[in-house]
């Protein structure tokens, strides 16, 4: 092979190797499954147990938000025999859709507009 052609081929191969973008690595931090996202946030002063599944809210502040939701829920919830078990609350500028669920295990659940929820049980 001619020396100029050999140098050109080697230069081209080196340039291609240095400028080729490597494939993107798979997502190193996929979202955890729902069970792993659920956080036990303790109890309200009235004794309701608070659990939070709030993937759109940073985990460090999920329980603070859940406690605010629990407080607003307790102030606004309908009576147990009310025919309209659905209501909304506003927490930190977001409107949450809440529902009083009756039955064998009555509880309250408030849905965050960006996904996730806060559940309140006795």
C-alpha cells in the first residue's frame, strides 16, 4: 500500500474513533416500583396513619407534603354519612382530589395532580 494512503487510512480511522458518540447508557436510576415509593409518614395528632406515594415530589419532602395534605383533609372531609364523599383541597398551590372511602376498611385518599397519592387510615 502507498505510504500516503496508509497514513490517510490510519488518520481517518483515528478520527472516526475519537468522534463517534458512544451509545447512551441505560437509565442508571429507573423509578422504583410503587411499593418501594410508598413512605410511612407517621400519624396525625388525631391518630390517622399517613402513607405517601408521591413520585413527582422529592422524597425528602414527601412526608412534609403528606402531612399538609392530611391536615387539609381533616379540616375539609365530609361527614361519614355524607352522600358526596369527593372533595378537593389546596396544598402548596396544588389542587388535590380527595375521596372518603367507606366499607370494611374506611380511609381517605387524596390524589396529587402530577400523580401519586396520600392515604389516611385509622
